[in-house]
C-alpha cells in the first residue's frame, strides 16, 4: 500500500521569507535595493545580528526614500 502524501503548508515558505540568506547574491541584492545600503553592509549586518530579516533591516536603519523626479529648484 502506498504512503499517503503529506499535506503541504505555507509554513516553510513563511519561515524562509523571515530570513536573509547572506550567501545568496539575489537575497543580498534585494535587501540592498530595499534599504538603499551596499551589499557589503547587508552581509555585515547578517553576520552581526544573525539572518533574521527584521533584525537585519533594523540594523541597516530606515529605508531611503527614492524620489520619483527632480525636485523643483527654489533658485531663479
């Protein structure tokens, strides 16, 4: 008799998203782009505070706001 397939849950995926894999370039690039910091500083933060995404983001500081265009100049 065949074994019944185990029901898959989203738990593993959620746990994976809660971490930053410092050795995976795409994860480091994503976090770097998201926070506006360099890839080296992301890797350093992962080493310092472990790979918990919230702790890494807190360590890197607030995300930089990206402007959508040039601000109007006040000088005439």
